[in-house]
């Protein structure tokens, strides 16, 4: 379990605690105002700034020993902020974690507050110029986004019932998109995204600059050597370069230190050779997210 589970998990995982999805909590922490400010300026604040980081400006400074450590500390403090006066346009208190399909389905089936909507992914729009509806939002956030027409898919049903939301997340996951669950702001949960690396701002900051915008999942992949046929199909599915086909061994090897535990590689395996196991099973990964 991560630090968020300790603080907001009520003895379990933070994203499995029903309280964190409740309208009462949203009202108590004034989430509506935060979300309105955050989403009004989404492209400007998140995508341009995040994607504007390059290896020659802030990215370079982040690599410096002392300045880099200070910048990292300050950025993580914002992301992990639980203070009352969080600044939504700096993404204070906006944090996510990778989850496997099974848990995304439980959230959408039982925990997510209604209404549930599916809107355009702005990360993909800003990066690739394509509008793909694959962000599932719920509760108070749905009402905020519904008032911003640029996020709403045209000519298609965007309000989903629970079964439809589950079917959609399954479809995205099978395409190879990584399911992530989000606090906006901590500890209110109102989104499950289907992300790709590096288009996703959160995953990019994590992978390119080592900032903990997104935690790895609670699991890691394991390959059953007796079942693996060394076909290599799973290798192309992993967005994080975790799997390596070793022809001499006639099997695939998992680099558990790099694995995000998303589980999408499982969809590629016709031989049912991959499963997810709790990261806690590996002493070296305990508490490392
Ligand atoms: S978090 Fe993921 S799905 Fe959501 S907008 Fe970004 S890339 Fe798209
Ligand atoms: S897809 Fe399955 S059988 Fe093929 S290499 Fe990966 S684990 Fe092995
Ligand atoms: S190897 Fe790990 S990170 Fe890669 S797809 Fe499988 S579960 Fe996800």
C-alpha cells in the first residue's frame, strides 16, 4: 500500500474507499470551485506547460543535483498538496495511480458517483490533434465538464450507465490503453482515464522527469515460463518497455522495477501466460511506487 492508502484508504487501497467518491466529501472540500478553475484552463495549464518542458529547459534543470532536487521537491509538494488553499491552475492535489482493468470495473460498477460521462481526452488532442473520447469522469466533475462543450463528444452518447462505462473501459484496455484513477483534488476521486505514454501529461512527467504525478499500480506482471511460447506479442503491447523476449530462453522476461502493473500485456497473450501479482510480493518493490 502506498502513502495515499495509509492516509485515505480506510485500511485498504485509497481508490477502493467509497468515502473518497462521495458528494459529501466533494462539498466539504469545495471541490466544485477547484474543478471549475482547473478544467476551464485545462489545455493552457496542463498540456502546454507540461508538454512545454523539454530536456533543454526545466527538464535539464531537473537533472541538476541541487537545483533539480529543489525543483522536484517543490513540484511534488504541489501535486501531493492536501492544503485548503490549493491552486487548481498549478495542479495542486491532482494525482493519479495506474490500476488494472479488474479494479477499474469495480470502481465504475460500484463506487463512482453518478452521473458518469465519457469525454474527449485533451492530452491526445493537444499532442496528436485527434479527439478520442476515452476519459471517464463522474460525480461532480461530470457536471463541470458538461458545461465545457469542447470536451463533449459530438453525435455520440456521452452519458453512460454503469454497464456502458464498464464496457468502454474494457474496450480501451484491450486496445492497450493504461487505466488510471485520479484525485482532483486529494482525496476526492472523480475520473478513470485510459492513457497512452507519452501523450498523457501525468505519465510523461513521471517517465521523462521522474516526478510522482502518477504512482505505479499495486501489482507487477509475472510470466509463467511453462506457458510462454515466446511469440513476443506482449512485448509490443507494453508502453513502458518492461518486457524482453529472450530467444535463448524461449520466453519473455519482466523487468519488475519498470513494471507499472497496468496488466494490458495480458490481452496480447493467447496462452494465458501473464498474470498480475501484488508488488508487495517482491521485497525490493515494497513501498516503491
Ligand atoms: S489523463 Fe489520460 S485519458 Fe485523461 S486526458 Fe490525459 S491521457 Fe487522456
Ligand atoms: S504473449 Fe504470452 S506467449 Fe507470447 S511472449 Fe508474451 S507471455 Fe509469452
Ligand atoms: S509489463 Fe507491466 S507495465 Fe508492461 S503492460 Fe504488462 S503490466 Fe503493464
